[in-house]
């Protein structure tokens, strides 16, 4: 044992730094995630990976039991699971969502801004460390259109008197959302037991995986990398890059083993994490508002529903055993600045006007119908303050929520909602369907119903 320790110490001291900028950037990036050593040879990886991981933990002090690399994965899983359950789409890579509350179809994609680097050296270093890096900043881009009768009408083509007209559908727009995720915190139990499991089970598992890789895959991967390569320096560099890549691959597998036992043994009893988001919705096309002052003449106004929102979320997660399983709660604060009008603010319902026309035979037939509001049209900029608290129980599958909203501007409204959200999961625990039973008051009108594709903190427009 003493010889092995001496070997590891010597390996650390004589480990040669790469002359290229890749290694320097890689070391910096690894250090931020509390990874202090990167193997340059497979023998060093094989003999020392687990001990290097232990050294990373020990270097943090006696009060630390997990390093940033592990917590990055833990919080990524927690936030993604909860956000999926509650309809926060910014944590999904690609998404499509139909919201029955406001009758919209949303299509979008999220990007990790932490992965964007100008220099090629930093991009290469980031690619190696990406699986265990913290998600710090997200950019979500999406498009939204009205959705009804199973169809989102985006573009139309009409022919009138042999003249074709082309038109983008109204109520079409694009949105942007920037999200910053703060560092989270955890409460761990029985640190001695965690260390015992690490030394007994985690060490054994990773040693078996490395041995299996060396026996079955290492030589073939090297052969593929060096196929038709005759320069020994290039071969050496290829091998070094492969070893570095596998180092982080196996390091992540150590972390996954740790998290597996943390979940099964209840090592992490609770955690807290928060994130701040700014979003902007920009209409592409005008929305047409039809209204009448005398119930005869129909007037039209073009209207664009701009919206700018700042949101802060804080998530508390509790890991339980038995009947309740995992439980969580989320508090949301939100303020918005948006374009609206008196018909929307008053929750007015339009009246359908049916056009009657004569065909060539003189028969009266129904033409196009138009939804028309009664009264004068008054557009204005409004502001709102929202707050919500939500709880999910039984492995985050059912819960309770309560929310309040104050909108003010030319027209003031006080809205509230009480809900029972459901997040149905498949046999693998993956979220499949979200819906919420709601009792809500909107502009002094009360409703009881079901919202499909629900978002916590969101009200009917």
C-alpha cells in the first residue's frame, strides 16, 4: 500500500504538462469544477483515478463531502426533473408545447451559453469537460403561434378574382429567454457512511469499468485514431487526447456511482437551488382587433402584444423514503411589462359576426365570420406582479399550488389561482403528461377547470 501511495505522489510530481494551449485551458476549466489532476497516460488513469478523486474531495476540507463536479450533475438532474414537471421549457434542449390556457403552440430550443467560446483551445477544453460542467447560463429561443382545433395556422394563401394573396398569420411571434442558475446547497447525512460506501463500492465499480475498457476497447480505439498515421509524435498526441477524454468519462462514472448510492441510501437529505430569468416576446405579425361602437360598423386595429418579464425561482427539494418519496416546493416571483388593451384587460368576450352574401343564383349563403368586441378600443402598456408557491409530493407527481397576480396600468386587476397539479410519469420515471385542476378568479370572474401543459405562475390572458 505504501508503494502505491509513493507511486501516486511521484506521478503527481512528475506529471508532464502539455506544451499546447489545450492543456492549459483544460486545467483551468477543470480547476473551476474542483478537479485538480488530469491523467496523461492510461497507466496513471488506471492506477490513480479513484485516488485523485478522493484527493479532490479531501482538498476541500473536512466539512465538504462532495465537490463541484458532482453537485453540477446533481442539480442539473434536480432542476431538469422539476422544471419538466412544472412546464418550464427553458431547461429542455428542444421542446414543443401546447398550452390550453392561452391557446398557443410554442416551439423552441435552449443553448448552454457556458459552452460558447471564441478560441478553439477553449472550445476543445470545454468539449472534454462538458459532461460534468455546471449549467450556469441558458439562452432559450422560441416561436409562438395561436393554436386551435389541432392546428396552428402560420401562413395562408387565398385567391380572389384570380389574384393570389399571401399572408402570415396574425399572433405569430418570437421569444428570447436568458436564465442564470445560481450555486445550490445540499444537506448531507452520515458522512462516515458516505466515505465507507465510496471506499468500498464506488472504488470497486470504477476499477471494474476501467479494467473492462482496457481489455475490450482501448487498443481498438487507439488503432482507429492512428490508422494511416506514421508520425510518432502525432500518435503520442492522439493517445494523450484519448486518455484525457477517458479520464473525464470515468470521472463522471465515479460521480454517477456516488449519486446512485446517495439516492438509494438517503445521503443527500435536502437541497436548495435558485435561478433568475429575463424573457422578451416580440410579435412578428400584427394581431387584428375587430370592434364595433354601434353594433353595425366593424372597425379594425392592429395590435402587437409585446411582453418583457423578470422571474426569480427558488426550489427546495427533500429526499424522503416510504410513502411520500421525493417532495419539493418552489417559490416564484415575477414582474412583467407588456402591451395590452381594454378588451384583454377586462377579459371581454367577442361576439361572432357572420357575413351573409349572395351567390350567382341569388341564394344567400354564409361568408366568413369575425370575432368582434363591443365598445371602443384602448391600447396601453400594463405592468404586473405575480407570486406563487407550489408543492409536489409522491415523487413529484401530485401537489398543491397557490398564486396571486396584480396587474395595473389604465385598468387594474387582482387575480388568483388555487390548483392541484399532476405530473404523470412512465415506468422509467420520465414525465409524460402535465395538467392541473384549477379554481381561479380572473377579473372578478371565477372558473373551475383543467389546464393542460400548465406553467406554474401563469394565468389566463
